[in-house]
């Protein structure tokens, strides 16, 4: 979608979707961070945006402070 928006602007002179680029880019990044299958795309976004993504894991808050074993 980002490429389509860019093409519409550069080739066709239509700038109506440019305002949506940041929203779509944030959505794309969040999807890449959520799904491991999109890791190659996330790495590309990191390079293009000069960012480093730190991925973590979530856990059930109820398990904090309890010992197992």
C-alpha cells in the first residue's frame, strides 16, 4: 500500500493518500512486530526507518512473583 500511495503521488500527481502514509506505516510495523513470519519485512523497515526493534514476550501478570518447582 505504501508503494501504491507513493506511485499515485509521483506518477499521477495525486496527493490525497499521502496523509495516510504514517498511519499505514505504523500499522505495518505493528503487524511485523506481532507476527514472526513478517520478520524479514520488519528488518527492512528497520533499515529504511533507521530504527532498531526490540521484541519482547508477554506473560500472565498472575504468574509474577510465584515460584515453580
